[in-house]
């Protein structure tokens, strides 16, 4: 996957995570990959990205 496309996918997933705040990051990523036809092999990386974003959202602001 090209670097620019990969960054666009990551940013899109971050935005969707902030909007929907999924309870199950792995299922959320699987649905995202299926819906937007993302090439395979990125599921673990994208799941970690969603988990990190959820951690940021759930942590108290300093």
C-alpha cells in the first residue's frame, strides 16, 4: 500500500473511532476493512491504532 494511501486510511480510522467509540476494536476494524476494501495484512496494525485512539479518548485530560 502506498504511503499516502496508508496515512489516509489511518486518519480516516482515527476519525471514525472518535465518532463511534467502538466497544470491540477488532470487530470495528474487520468491518472497516470489509466495507472499504482495504488490502489484507493490516488488521493488527489498524486494531492497535483504534485501541490507542480509544485510550486517548478515555484518559482524563491533563
